[in-house]
């Protein structure tokens, strides 16, 4: 089985590219939110770190409180990540095993913070979806109904596109310079040949 990661900055279109691949995709960001709600180990660790305010009276995650803590400082974010990321990695590996048993030949891992979470070693190749900052800004503002300042703050918290492109195995340009389907077909063909040679 070939495992590929799809990453990119806010507004780059990584979710769109993930859908175009037409393979099962594990969305790490969505699954992390689910695990923070359902995983007893994460719940216990968050309560230990943040106290009873980490969860609401009805047992649901106190998202505003968590967000305020998370974005207050890099050390705070690091503490949360140390709790959540290992469980996401375990859950992804469990999911991959399920897909392999189902006979899938290729699966994807979509993550906005792939490199920051050090998930790149869980896959065979990393795909970076690139779009110019101005285009990303426009897309993100329309999608999230957010201000330019809000989106810029989120952009500034992410690893730079240049660094992601440098560390990725493939760069897909989502800026209308070349049709996405042809870029993806070329990438899949190369990956398939590489994988066959490897084993």
C-alpha cells in the first residue's frame, strides 16, 4: 500500500486536491478534534493540564477555553500537541491497517500541520499543495467569512510555503497554471513506478 500525505497552507486547496485523488483520506485535523472529544486518555491529560474548564458541564470539549490557551503562547500549543499528536498517529496507523485489510492500494493523510506534527515519517511521500498568498487569502476569507487580519494571523502561525515545498516530495500548484488532474496523474504514475521498484 502507498501512503501519501497532503499538506498546504490555509486556503491552498489541499482538501480539494485530496478529493480529486479519489482515494480514502484520513483528515488529521478533523480526527484530532474527534479524539479530543472521545479519547479517554486525551480527556484525562487535558483535565490534568487545564483543570475542569477543559470540558463543559455536558462533557463536550470547551473549545473557546482551549483555543484561548492554545494561542496564548507557543509553549501552550506545544503542551496540547504533546497530548494529541501521539494519539492521532496511533489512530492513523489503525485506520491504515483497516484500509489495507479492505484491499485499498493507496491512502492519503490530509494535515495542515504535517511537518509541525512530525507525521511525515508515517507516509511514503508528501504532497505540498501550493497557491500564491494573495489567492490563498481570497479563498480563506470567502470560505471562513473572516477578515484579512484574521486570516493573516493564521497564515503567520503556519510554517512557510517555501519550507513546506522544500521538504515535500511533490508540489502541486493550485493556481490555474496547469490543470490539477494532469498534475495529479503525473504524480500518481511516478509514485506507482517508484513503489513497484521498491518492492
